[in-house]
């Protein structure tokens, strides 16, 4: 038997003046995607699952693994790093490190993120992985952990290789992980507009940093095959959006089309917090437990991203596992909550037990066994 409880979310918020979202913009790029970070929902996209060359967008993963190495104590910002001949002579964009000049991890991170230095990427890859090839293995392992199932890395830089590819969906996942897993590092580095190393000043290629005060990252990329690419992110209020644009014809177009995506999302969509992590959603009966009920909650903050005004018409249906028999462990999945709009399910999340419910005593278990037989 399954217990079903119906909630009307329309009671939670007043009706907005927006009835529905306008159609998404048509962009002059090869592929694009717009994601709400809070809910994880993709608002609009084109060719979202097509495997494409990421160019220097690759360096988001290089930075992620560097931040992770620092967090785990394997690396320090002030640590000096040797510069190999491979790093020194790499083609493409560089921060201009030299073999006989000490460079710190912090300087390399600035060069990697702001100047998009291929030399910085290789130097970091070699100090973390031992070699760039081994670092690429680490990149692929981390991509798998993040659920980036359509991504494969061959190097730390994004220089062209037929086996080096990703999708807009995976790029959005990568950017979201970078922002959420390392918020202090992201805030410190990704919105910087310029950096000087070796007496050479270079400007961040993300032009949106100058055009929109809400934009605080993330990464540009360009090769002849990939075209001009940009992963951008902006935050207005509590809403953060990530825009992916691949294959623009020039720098100006990748910036303007990215801005159009972000403006569309902020103008026509809203991200609404429905339940906070560990907030009580409902109570569910428990049999043979030392308490008769357990609180059902969500494992993380639950947001819905919808056209403005639509949230007032959302309905939620909770389904619990019945009969639920102790012992029940904290965090154990005990049901689901599904959200629907106009009869269509738009989101479904697991409900988990807020705390552990141990078994009742002998007589309590006997009484509940009789109740279950009667049912």
C-alpha cells in the first residue's frame, strides 16, 4: 500500500503579473545552454548533448583539480612550482612563465584563469599529476564523479585533439561544481579583469565582466575548430544562472549572445526555494519503531525554476513507502515528492528520513505486527 498526500503550492506565493515566459532568443552560435544553478534546471538549449570541442573551457577542470589539491593539503598557494620545457614552449595563449624563474601556485592560478595561460595549465598539471597525461586521467575521473558522462579530456589546456570533447550540459555541470564546491576561490579569481606577470599585463577575455556588473565569471575559449566560446555566470539576488555559448564567429558575438541568454533567464524566469535542506516536509507513519512517525525532508535545498507567475499554479504530490518498518536510518529514502504544472510532472525529488528511528521493544513490535496483519 502506498500513502499519497497532495499539497497545493499555490497557497505559498501570491500570483505574479507574468503569465508565461516569452520564447527564448535565437542565437547565432553553434550550441548553447542556459541553466539555473539553484534548481539545476536547464531553461533553454540547442544541441545540448552534441559532443563538441571545448577549447580553453577545459581549464575549468584544471582549476577545479588545483583547488581540490589545495583543499586536501597536497598543494599550497605560496608553493613554488618548477617550469618544464613543455610548459615553457607550449603554443597558444600564455602567461609567460620561464624555466629559471620561480612561480607560485597562486600566480599560476591567476595566469590560468585570467590570462588563460596554456603554460600555467601544464605547469599545474605536472605538479599535481606528475605529468600532463596522468593529470588528464585525473580530469576524466573527476568528470565521471561529477556526472559529466559525455566528456573526455586529453590535456589540461584544451588544445585540439579528436578525443578531447564535451557537451554544453557537461560544461554547465562543470561550472556549477566549480562555483558551488569552491565558492571562495571562485569569488577571489574569476571576476578579476586583468593580471600582470613577468611585467606583462593581460586582460580577462570575458568581456561581460565589463558590460554586466552581475557577471562574475567564468571562462572563455577559442580555437579555429571550436570557434569563440564562453561559459558565463551571473547572480542577481539569490538567483544564479550559467550561460554556455559555443561556436560564435567572433569575440563580440560570443559576449553579446551570452548576455542575451542571461537577460532572458533573469527577465522571464524565477528560482523559488520550496524547501530548505532538513526542513520538515511531512511526517510518515513508522511500524515497529520506538516512535510512531518519522519526519520526511529533502537532502538539499529544493528549488523550482519556472516562468514568472507559474509557481502559483504548481501542485505537489508526496508518495511515501508503506508500510515503513523500523529500523529507519537518517538519510534513508522513504518517499518522493513530485511537482506538476498543468498536469505535467516538472520535477521529482527523493524524501529522506530526518533522523534514525530504532526498533521498538518486544511488545511494541508484536502490537505493530498485529496491526500490519489487520491492514
